[in-house]
């Protein structure tokens, strides 16, 4: 079976999938899709034929094709169950999905490249305004995320317990973006501590944009 991940090193949605694949030890061929403004390979006719949404990540196994990182994570979890990236129990799973959704559904879409480009090109926002927008949505989401971590019984070394779950997989790329855009994180000590714990694991290290060129 041929597995391909259409990927861009700085895409935080793709970064989630890279972490999950590494944790599960699933080998893929990475194909880089350069989404840098001005290059925009995601909008090429060829890529849109594959993924009509024109975004990364996109995951294929022979003729099975899947976009949207949460769907890809769920698929990998079912298809390659070990190690589990969701805890046992319906309530525990739902809690982890809730944390993941704060990032994947609430923070990330507002700070996505196409949103920032729209602000810049259609609404004439300057860099200072865009940076403010970017920081605002991260801090808004992280405030809730941090509070949940500190008030639930669930968190341990990681967001839930002592093993990484979807929540850590979503959190780490968001921390990476926050640092890249110099968003202060000092009011989120638990988030920072969990990020440091994840950074000790080879699966997270190998997925980081820092070690990849494209
Ligand atoms: N909800 C999607 C978001 C995918 C997405 O928007 N990816 C970004 C990179 S992080 C992208 O491809 N952007 C291209 C663009 O905005 O034109 C997911 O989680 O996979």
C-alpha cells in the first residue's frame, strides 16, 4: 500500500498529522505543497484535482483520499489503533476532543493563511493589525485551554494523563505558531509545560517544522 501525505512544513494542520503518524509508526511519503503566498501550489489545477479544497494536509492510501486533519487523525486512530491517541471511555474521549476542537475549530481557522491574506489584501489590514488579530485569537483560545487543564482532574504530564493524545497533537503546532509570531505565553504555564514534555518525544521532534525544509 502506498501512503502519501501532502504536506507543508509550516502548516500547523499538517504538523498534527505528522505527529500522529510518527507516534503510530506509520510510514508515509511526504509530498510538499508550497502554500507560500505568491507560490500557492495548493491552488494549482493539478492539486485541486486531487483535493478540491486546495488545502493541506491531504492523506492518501492508494485510492483512498482524505482531507481535514481532525478526520485524518480519527481515521488513523481507527486504522492503526496502537498506540491509542484517545483515552479509554466515552467521557474521557469527548474531553480530549473538546480540547482539540478549541484549537482546530476555534483558534486555527481564524489565523489560517487565507484569512490573513484576506485581511491584508481585501481589507487593507497592515502587519501590526494582522499581528494583533493573530495574537488575540491564540490568547483567547489558550485562556480557555489553560483553565480546562488546571481545573480538570485529567491532565498529567500531557493534556490528558501521562500519554500524548489528540489534544497534545493539536496543541504543539499551535504553540509553535504562537512562538513564531511572538505571542507571549507567560500566562499559560501549564500549556508551556506540556509543550516542553511533548518536545522530549522523538515523534514530536521529527514532525517539527524546525527540522524540515519544505
Ligand atoms: N481544517 C483544516 C484546515 C486545513 C488548512 O486550512 N490548512 C492550511 C495550512 S495550515 C492551508 O492549506 N492553507 C492554504 C490556504 O489558506 O490557502 C484541517 O484541519 O486540515
